[in-house]
């Protein structure tokens, strides 16, 4: 999209317009946006007209996550399309992608369960080159969004509950199985930032009493779908990590925990 700068666009606001850069920064700052300057740049570059810019600023000031305002999120160097009602991929999850690539650099069959926007599968395919990519989610809104994001990689996106969504012919063939499951304990949902609490579906966040309900189901069934030497990776919270590792080990997987202190990411990796 063209940048909306007074020098480059005849439809740009005049310097005194309330929609020139400084008022946008001021409006965002007043609304509590910590990175107001950076966000203003993004909104200015996403808008084609002052009217559009005003609408974007209004939505952001009202508390809509920035990614939903502009319609995309940066992830592993890609622009991932995001839509209302779909989980916004987090930068932290880039660590899961790098761990998967390190574990299986020659993977040719990739499955991304609980795919949300499809960011993880899209990033893996981008790095691995031509792969057979399948993604799946229980939420039709996520499935629609993921189809946009994995189309370039020729990925297929299925709808349904975890492995039930997948074509049976994938059993025993999967080299990389990622599942960034919902892992917030039910009782902690209310403590999440408003952007997540108010704008992301409960099913994308809620992992049950201890946050591990979905993770345990993935761990239990993963070995049947993995190729020999194939790996399964899930993100988890620091306090949940020991129980998550235990769930993978009980499923018979050679299990380890990878931690990125910088992004506070904890990834459980199981190898068949
Ligand atoms: C935390 S989000 C992760 C989305 C994406 N993988 C990412 O990292 O951005 C969890 C996703 O799991 C999906 N989900 C929850 N329960 C599921 C289930 N039983 N089967 C399939 N998908 C499920 C939700 O709809 C949501 O899109």
C-alpha cells in the first residue's frame, strides 16, 4: 500500500490536518499504545486516504489489536494475513519454527495442527522449500484465514478436532508435526491483556484447568502419525513445562524442552 505522506500523495492530509503524523502519534499515545511512533508509521503506510487513516486510528484507539487493524502480522519474515476472530500469531512462536527446522531440516511432510492463521505452517514451508503441507483447525474462521496464508506453499487446510481433521493417509508419514495448542489455564484467561481477552476466541486460548488438556491429547496421538524419526513440537508455559514434557515422554517419545529466555518461549519437542 502506498505511504500517506504529504510529499507523495495528493490525498494526504495537510500538515495542519488532524490526520498528519504527529496527531496520529498523539492519539495512539493517549490511548496507551507503548510503541505509538512505530504504530503510527504502520497505520500511515496502510491507509490510502485520510478517511481510511482516520478509520484505522479510530479502531486502534478503541483497542483492536494492531495486527487486526492493518490486516496482517509479521512472522518469521512473512506477512501473515489475520482476520477478526482468529488468533494473532505471536513473535514468541517463531522459536517453535526454528526448533522444528533444526530438528528436521530435510522434512518433506509437515502438519500444523491448531493452525489458527496458518503462520507456523507457512513459515516452515517458506524455509524448507517444496513440502507436502497440511494444516488444520477446529474453527472455520481460522481455516479460511489459514487457506490464504498457505496457498503460496500449496498447503491444504482441513477443518476438525485435532487429528480427526487429517486425511488418514498421513498416518506414519509426518516428519514435522507442530501444534501450538491453546495452553492458558482456564482460571488465568481473565488475567490476559485485553487485546487477547476481548478479541481472540476462547477456544484459541483456553487449555483447561491446568492448560494442558489439548497438549495431552496431541502427545497421546502424535506417535501414530509421525514417520520414524519424525518430531512433534508444542509451545507451553514455563510452569507447565515439566508436566508437558511428562505427557510427551508417557507417549513414548524421546522428549526434551527447548527454552528461549529472550522471548520467554518454551517448546516441548518429542521424537518418534
Ligand atoms: C493458540 S492458537 C494458535 C494458532 C497458531 N498455531 C499460531 O501459533 O498462531 C490455538 C488454535 O487452536 C485451535 N484449536 C483449539 N482447540 C482445537 C481442537 N480441539 N482441534 C483443532 N484446533 C483447535 C484454535 O481454534 C486456535 O486457532
